[in-house]
């Protein structure tokens, strides 16, 4: 049984990575001293594009339709000096590209673009399978709540590259369950029905 579960999780990882690789490709370039060009290819319906400031305030937000190419220009000439983030969010990942804006203009912060994979949760035959690819090996917190807000499971400070868990819900009441994944400054919430 354990081997079957591991094979299913491996298949989930492979599928997730293939879909994530097939998701829109992102290019962030500086056009001139204050202009940023964001280009996406192979955009999937529902993919999102954000421009955020250092404190997480959203300055621009759009949900995209499926298209072979999408381009957006951001003029940062009128915003205060500081760090800004171009983020694209697909079904399986969030790509973050930091920008630095100062009196000289706008520049990319070299080699600091990151991809954060979203957690994957599936339910089959009262088994809830949880998988999270923690490429940065940052401490992860996972909390599972039942439909009355009670904590069923809490994992704090998990810092391995892949979190794989299977939970047997056959003896649990039917209802909604929420999973909170916290990693650095991000929280992903997944809701499942059993």
C-alpha cells in the first residue's frame, strides 16, 4: 500500500512539473531608465500578473485569458524609490522578479528571481494526499483545520525539499477542511471536501 501511495505521489510530482513547465514563460526586461516590459508566452486562462511594492501592496493586477503572447509595460518613473516585484501566478507556481527603483532608474536585481511552487492537494477514496515542493528549503508550516476550525494536524518548521503526506479521512466526518501552508512571506490556502 505504501508503495502504491509513493508511486501516486511521484506521478503527481511529474505531472505537476510538466504542467508547470508548460505554463506561461515570463520575461522581465528594462526598456529604458524607468520602463519595465513584462512578456508572457503560452499564457493559460486564469494566470495572473501583479506589480507589488516592497510591502506587498498591489499596484497592478490582471487575470489573463489564454493567449500565445501577452505584453505589459510598467512606467515606474512616478513611483517612489524602492523595491518592487513583478509576479506571475499560475495554477501551480508563483514566479517573482524583484526590481530596484532609485534616482538612476530601474534595474533588475540579478539572480534573485524565484519560483515558488504551490502546494498540491488531492482527495481520493477518503485519502487526502498533500505534496509541496519546497525548492528553497525554507521552513514550512502546514496546519489542517476541520469545518469547525479545530486543528487536526500541525507541522512547523519543515525544511526538506519535498513534503509528502497522506491522511486517512475515512473515520472523519464529511465536510470542508482547510489546509494552510505558510512559507516565508506567503500563505497558500487549500480547501477540500471529504
